[in-house]
C-alpha cells in the first residue's frame, strides 16, 4: 500500500512525528523535544504504519485523513506530516487533549 500523496498545500503547517510501530495500542504520547511521539499497532510494512499515524492524527485533530500528508520519512521512524487548514497553534491546541499526562508540553515540532 503506497503512502498518501503529498498534494497538500505547501504553506500548511509541518508536524514532526516520531513513530513506534507494532505497539500494543494506537496512542499519542506527547512531545519529545520538537517531535510528537506516537505509537501505532500497524507494522512498518507497505506504508501501513504511515497510514495508521495519519489516521490517528486526523482523529486527534478532528479533520479528515485526506488533510494530512506524509512529506518526508516514509521508511523512517521520524516523519514529517503536512496538516492542511490548521495553523500551528490550532494543531497544538487540538492535540493537547489527546496527549498522555506526562507529554502535555507545548511542543515545538510544528513549523
């Protein structure tokens, strides 16, 4: 399964995400430096983990998964996603309720 196309608008915020595939559950852990740490149950094969991360982010942000595009890191744990129609402050605010208590820092991984 190929990664989602990167047809998102170039002026949309970029979100740095560090992914742990094959986890016990899908969850957003919080900010680690400038990266948002997430866990997904999907394996890192055929783009399954990439799609799972995009779906997890879409659910947490309250937007359609089609508004999130993988820009860089298809085969890496460190990924860069473009988020359409939200400002960086909107992204942080919408992610805050989904973060684990220890990961509720403001985060700087959105540019």
